[in-house]
C-alpha cells in the first residue's frame, strides 16, 4: 500500500470533470482497490472540496460500474455507492472511467436506491447516447444491484 494512484472521472464527451489522488490498496487483472482518507482533496471543474469520509474504491476493469465504501472517522460503515460507468482503465498510475450518471446507493439497513436518473435523462440528450448504450446502462444497474446485494464490507482498518 502507499503508491499514489490518480483517478480521472470523465463525462461521455471525454472531458475530465473530477480528479483526485488515492493510495493503492491492491490490484489484480480484474480489479484495482484504492483508498481516500478524510480531508483528501477532490478537484472538480470549478471547485475543490475535501473528502468528508474515508473511502475504499473498487474499480473493476471488465465491469460496467465502479463502487466505493464510505466510512466515518471512527470506521463505521455509512454506505456503498456505485457509479454506472465504463469499465475502468488502469495504466499502473492512473485510473480513468466514463461516468454515465446513473448511480446506486445502499445504506446499512435500507434497500438499494437508484439515484440521478434525472441526470441520466439529461446526459442521454446532451451526449447523444445510443439506444444500445441506454440499454447497457440499465442492464448495468441490474448487475450492480446484484453485486451490492451480496456485498462483503472490507471494513476501514488502514
């Protein structure tokens, strides 16, 4: 652990809209896991903000989503948040993915919730999503729900 990994989230037009630095937890040919700590900066197009929670990110290299676990300063699990996105690309130093706007969240003791459908509807028009991509995104939502439903929390112990 400790290698710095840069994360770049792109819109469908290729524009990087968010980027930040993380620490490598581990990786293999299917997945890269990184952490971000409370207070780490997150850079947006027009503003910078700071992580309010500890995060463990899961970037799958062959799945249409990525996810992160959120923990309080004391290590209490807050939620699992999943971005419907392109499979992550990892060159050893940078993880890049395209965000398709649809998101899922699971808070302990609650049901999985689909978020940002309004943003997805706007993005379909703004970025001229194909019918195939729209269908793939909704299929990824169902796949993501299955992953989250069977989620095994890592726990914040880093």
